[in-house]
C-alpha cells in the first residue's frame, strides 16, 4: 500500500482558506487519506476543516486541548483547534477513513510551538471527528480560519491517499 500525493497548496499571500481541490476538478478519491498541515499565523487563528464544500450541520467532534476535553455536535465543520492571539507555528496530521457508504472518521494530532525556547513546552491537541456523509468520497478539503488573524504566507496543506 503506497501513499500518493493527491494535492498540495501553499499560500502565496496571507489568507483564511487553504483549499485542496486538484486544480479545481477535485482530487482522486481514496479509501485512506492523510492530511498534513503546516500553518503560520498572524494573530488569532481558529483552524477548522471541512470536506467537499459541505457547510451543513454534518460534522461531530471530540477534542482534547492540553488535557481539557470537550465535544461539539451538529457542526458545520470539524471543530476549531487552539485559538491564540500569538502567532504560533502549527503542525497538524489528520488520518481519515473515506469509504463512500460510511461516515468518514477523522483522527487529528496537532502541535503548536508555544513561546520560543526550550523552557516552554509546545501545546498539543488531539481531535477525533466524523463527517456524516454516506453518499460520496472526499474529493475536496478546505482548511480555514474564522479567527481575527490570517494564515501567513507559506502556510501549506497537503493530502496523501491510498486504497
């Protein structure tokens, strides 16, 4: 089982959305997906994720933010990740099972740089979620921010897939 790069997007200027869409036509659907995101922030960032441009209340989430657990159901996106007024560097790894007739299950791990220096431990989140669509596979992904800051230039999201 070999992983194949399905799409990658790097921001050329600051913005609030990073889209993976196979140059507008959608990327090839695969049974297993891995989304890698490296975002640089300028100000308050709320990192969120949605699939196939679906903004309906079709997402549910469970989130552990540095040891504090919460849930959010009937959402229009996979739950917000750490929001901070400081421009921290963030890295996300999302694993997705993408079978057309089943709900799409997602496991995400995130690390945030926190204040510079070895005397400051990084921040972390673990997130599990699901997209309840049972009629299509994922062919588009949007990482987006609804905080008051922006994803800075050179922020990148890539998606890999395999069957």
